[in-house]
C-alpha cells in the first residue's frame, strides 16, 4: 500500500467537543490549521465514552469490547483508587504504533493512554504512581523509554507540578516540541488533558474551560512552528481531535449503597467490602453492573427488579437499563450483566456508604471528591459529539465530512502511513485523502 505522508502527528485535546468548534475556529492557530484542512465537527464517540477506551479506539479502529479497554479503571470492588488500564498488553490485536514500528518507522507517544511498556521508540506513557510506596518518576521511567524521559525531565521537568494542569500539559508541549526537533518521528501521538481537567472541576462552559481552549490554541501554534523550524512541515499530516465531550452534573448516584442494603455487597465492621455478588462499576456517565457469578439467576433477577423499580422514578438518576447483549451491541463490555445510563445532571460513583444520591457541593469538588462535569455517557446523548481536523500532506483541503465515528480514525491514520490495521470496526475516510502517489494535488 502506498504511503500518503512521511510524518503523522496526532494531537488529542481531551474533551474537545463539537460545541467548541465555533470558538476554536476563531482562535489564531486553529484558524490557521483549518485553512487547508478537512474536518468533521460531528464525530460520534464510543460507549462508554471515557478517555482510555476512546484512545484505544483511536489507535485500533475498534469498539471497546473488541480492543479490550472497556473502561478507564479495573473492576476492583472496594478500592478507593482502582488501577487504570495503563499497559499496552491490555489491548487485544494490533495498534497504529505497532504497525508503524513494524514498518520501520520512528514512533513517539507522549502521555497517550494505554501505552505503558509499549514498543514505541520515544515513549512517555500516561501512568500514575497508584500505591503509597510507588514513586512517580520511577513508575514513568520503568514503563516508557528511560533515557528519553530522563532527557525530557532534565530539560522541562521544572514546568511540572505533579499531575496538575495546566502545568502538566505545558511540560508535554515542550517535550513534544523538543521531540519533533530532535527525533523527527514518523508517527507521533500526543495527549493534552488541560481542557478535560478544567471541565471536570469547573463545568463545561466555565471560564476555566475557555481559558484551556486558548492555551490549547497556543500549544497548537508552538507545535506547528516546531514542524516548520525542523523543515518537516510540508511532509507532515497534522491531526487535531477530541475523544468525547462532557455534560454538567449536580448529583452523584451511588448504586452500590442499594446493592449493599440488598445484601449483594457485604462489608465488615470498618465498612470495607469483603464480598460481593453484584457491583456497580462506574464509567461516570454510565456504569456496568458486574456479577461475581454471571449465571446466578437469583442474583440477576434481584438486580433487575431493583433497577426496574429505580428507573420508574426520575429522581433515581437512571435513564436506561441495558442488558448484556444490548451493551455488546453498543460496543461496550458484554461481560457485565447490565449497563446503566445516567440522566442529564447525574453521574455514577462507586461508594457504597452514605445516601443513594449525593448533591454535589462546591467544597466536594474543591477537594476532588466529586466533579461538576463528566463523560462516559451514551453517544446517543444530545450535543455530545467530538471533532477531528486533518491538514497537510495527503489530505485534501476544505472537505467537511458531515458525520463519522471515532472507530473510523484509526483506519484513516493507518492509510495515511500506508499501514493496515487488519480487521477493524471502522472505515477509511477516503473522501479526505488524496487517492495515491505523493500526496500532492498533481498526483491525484
Ligand atoms: Zn478523555
């Protein structure tokens, strides 16, 4: 398969929503990028629409149940801070970066989810020290490319303030610029979280979120500038995309409180979970209900009656109950016995103590117990799509794709690099690509 571009740079602006399009198109650097770009401002995300499954979808072209990253975190009932799907080994099948590496291309990934221990030349994975005895620097070094990360930390580590935003993205930006200039990778994946973080803690349309959009515009400008200074701008395809949108919320639903009261979760005298038959695993805007023994029809009926009673009451916060096969059809984890979707204004938490519903207070959010906006909702929710903008080598200018799906991005990126992701759920968006040859209009 012929290759349409020499360098592909994918920049993920976490939580970039279709609703942001009218704003960013007026910002100087996004405006510049859009001048010769093709784009879709109506990209349907996956279910559950949380970051790790979304990013695994972007590099595989598959739905979560097919690539295996069905949530951000593992099912670990009772753990306050469950482990995340950090490692590449959790993804089933191939990825864009594996195929690029196999074809002899130079690869780089910065804070791209689910890349810990991946075979990437310059890898700074997104992984946090999740045990009190773990040290952040060592966890990062051990799971990515040590010398590369030491170099970036030495040069730009002073910009960081733990995992706080916008400092972390500023560090990622400087590392991205440096990596472009010194390594000139053929495939580069970069993940910025500033906007998502501001939306969680201040609300979807908050001033803080709007400030983050402006900072992202500056970051985009610096990246485009780095490509020009490195002399590879003309040979590069730049893609700017979002993974999901977000919705504001004011109430947290804690279904495990009811599962505990029904005897399906057992706690000890300290309130710690010691056993469970059914457990509500949050994906924020939606949740999986797992059963320890999926064939236990008594437990299943009990859960079903509980959910059916709840959904009759609007104040339960539950909008929809999906069976295992309905969840599968939507691309989510079919190992769950049920999946539930939150109503607007609600999201799911895993706590099993206190009240069934918590009304979110400003102090709760300040202390990071709750958030003011989240995602994870069904792609069918209104005003909930994301976007993708592609520009540069191999891309036809000024084509607007009316609608597409997140699963279409991976196959399209693979096509640009002359790679094949094999059996995917999505399709190549041929409409925006120069058909063949060297990627210039003359060769079409
Ligand atoms: Zn995200």
